[in-house]
């Protein structure tokens, strides 16, 4: 599970807090740290990616994130 973020992004901080409150740890990736991630996600942060699939982006809604995580992890 990866959470693409940007420094100073309030929505990114909220997404990180939400995942922590749900008991999910995510690898935090700063989109500005590499040209590839900047080109891929640009201003779309935060972006939650699981197994290469984007399951949430922008303003995270707890219910939607829980369902998305469940759907993706059930497939594995």
C-alpha cells in the first residue's frame, strides 16, 4: 500500500491520519521526490495505491477507503 503525498498538503496529512486510524500502514511517497511520480500524479495528491491500483485520491472518505481496501485485498 502506497500513499502518494506532497509536503504541506493538508489533504495528504488527513489521508495519512485516516489510514493510521484504520490500522493501515502505508509507504509514504513524496510525489515531488521523483520526476516519474510527479508526472504520474502531479496535483492529484493524495493518491492511495494498492498493488498498483489507484483506490482513492483527493479528499478521502472513510467509508469509501475502507471498501476500496477490502475490495483490493480480497482479490489477493
